[in-house]
């Protein structure tokens, strides 16, 4: 969908789980596989101003990253939060900026973004890095055309908007193709958790394909809140063993934090 702009939701609770776990995985990748090809199918604009018009319109960061910055975050989240606090609220790092920060000079990066405004902002935000390419194209089809070099580990992060059920259908078809296309590749998927549980069957379906872990957390919902989202999860295939336990600890600690 070309209507979605993540700036309205940047830094919310879903981002906290997503980015904290991605930070853990990419940190482990940087140590284990410095020669990696990192790919994002839905990159967004790369960096976000949490004090800007989009982010403050819904104020979602107030219950997300800003509450953690202001109130003593749980220990497993702090390595990622150190990166965020070091940049300030005017430069909140989305996944492309995290990858830039964490991956070494030997890494290659390819970012896909189909939304014209988001693509333009992504180029402005991260486009001066010689390690990366930014493509204004469909990330699902574009990513499957890529191949790692003989000495590279491919890592692909998939973060669609899930605005409609078609997003789930598309990912359901794409995931087994990607795992087959890159038999040694790592695949990291973000999955929203809904109040009505619509993602449960899909999540179970995803775990059947290959070795993976699921790091997810839910938060208590206000009965008057009309939002559909009540949690966030990462499904990671073939990720470094060092990242698994830390990712699960992040999810557990955030769920306890939000339940306070």
C-alpha cells in the first residue's frame, strides 16, 4: 500500500521490540559474518524526528521509546537504547540507520522502498553511504533477484505495513520462496500482534519452514482504545545462536515492563 508512512508511528511500542531485537541480531551478524549482504524489502525513510509533525500527531512514541528513555529501561534493551539516546529524539534510527551504525565497512546493503515520498526521504537520510544501494522498487520481487557473493552472508529484513490482509498473503507466499532462494541466508520478519489474534495461525505457519525463533511481546490494552495492535514480534530464521537468548530476554523484559 502506498498510503502508509511510518513517521506517524515511529518510536512506538511495536518499534521498540522490533528495533531492539534487530539491533541484537545485526550486532551478532557483524561479529560472525562481517562480509554480509544486508537487504530490506520495506525500508521506510531510515530516520525519524520524534519531535516532528508526523510523530507528535499520534504521540505513539510517548508510550514507546520515550518512556524507556525517561524511566530506567530493562537491562536487555539498553544496548539498543544507548544508540537511540546518543542520536537524540530528532534523529530516531529506523532499521536502515541501525544497519548503517552496526554493520562494518565490508558489508553491502540494499534498501527497497516503493513509496515515492518515503524513498525520497530515505535517499536524503542514508544515501551518502558508499556501502549501500537504494532502490525505488517492490522489495519482494527485487530482493529475490539478489545473490550474495561467494564470501557473503545474506541477511534480509522484512517489515511491511500490514495495512490489509493482502500484506499477510504476500508474505506467506514470499517467505518460503526466499528461504529456498537463499538456502544459507538469514531472514528476519516483523509481525504485528493483533487484539483479535488474526496473526496466530499465520505465525504458526511461518515457524514450520525452517529453524527459527520468535521473540514477541504484548502490552495491556485500554478498553477504550480502538487500535487493533496489542503486540509486536520478530520471527528470525537461521539467526546467530548468540542472538537468540538475548532476543527472547528483550521480549520477556518488555512484556513485563509494559504490564507494570
